[in-house]
């Protein structure tokens, strides 16, 4: 049976925690899961449990330092108040703390929506990251993107009006221009199609396919 625990660690802008799920029979691999704009809610914790059921140690660093909401307006305000460098610093410190606790130095990073933005950026900017699977996150500026050096999946939805097909096309053009190790995977679905707590956008078939793809990817690359 999976065991849960809390990691406490500091960041430049204050202390925070990470929700951790450790599998009973692990594969020795670790995946960081970066939250959506709602915060570290039950949905994100459930994804961590799912990773643990596949043998991974799952770590969810809290970029909001304890704040969680179900209100879209408040979630938007929280996301826009979070500076990119603050979020990246939290991810770096979570990795450092997890390295000390679990004796690992290779990490996978995945994330959804806002978390996908940070996950994709971590493929270019964070030491210790060995593979990234970013779900429908925003695309960093070209100067950041061109530094991407680790195997990366970018998963998008063709009916997404935020991470539009035009934005994904710009990402794919940069991948070709700089010969980046990134694979773009598209589903005929809406933004946040992986979130099974939101029936208005959840797509069971696309989510199941993406899950199998990402689990295989992390098993192969980590």
C-alpha cells in the first residue's frame, strides 16, 4: 500500500511543502507533479497516487504555499500573482530536498495547465530534470525554449483556446529550428481534458491514452 508523507522545505520567498506518495514496490524513479491553477487539490493528489500505483515516488510541490480554491476567478488571481521565477525556485528546492530524502538525482516533471507551463520551462532551466511531460501549458520565450536539452513530451488539445493550435505551431517551429528533443502530441479534445473532476472538459479516451503514453515515457527515460 502506498504511503503518504509531507516534505518541508524553504524557498527564496518562504517555506512550503510537498505532498509525497511512496509506492510499496517502487521502481526507484521519481516524478514531480506540478499543480493546475487551483492549487494542490484532491485531483492533483489523486494523480500522485496514480503515479505511485505505477511504482514511482510522486512529489507535488506546493507553489501556492497552502492556498487552494475551487473558484476560477480566485484561481486566476493566484496564478497571475505567482511569479515565474518564484515557481521555478520552488521546483528547484523541491528537487534538492527530495534528493536529500530519497537519494535520487534524476527526476521526471509533469504538470497540467499552469503546471504544464512550469514543467515545460523546467526542461530548459532546472538541474536534475531528466524527462518532462507537459500538458497544455504556456510556451516559454524562444531564448528559454532553445536551451531545452531533456526528452520532453508536449501534450495539447486541438480545441484548446488558450494553448491554441497556433501557439503549438510556434512551439513545433522552434523544435525544428533548434533540433530540440521534444515530441508534440495532440488530442481532439478541450483544454484540461485530463481532469476527471471537470465533466465539461474531461475526455476519458484521450486521458487514458495520454496516461499510458506518459507512464511509458517516464519508465523509458528515467
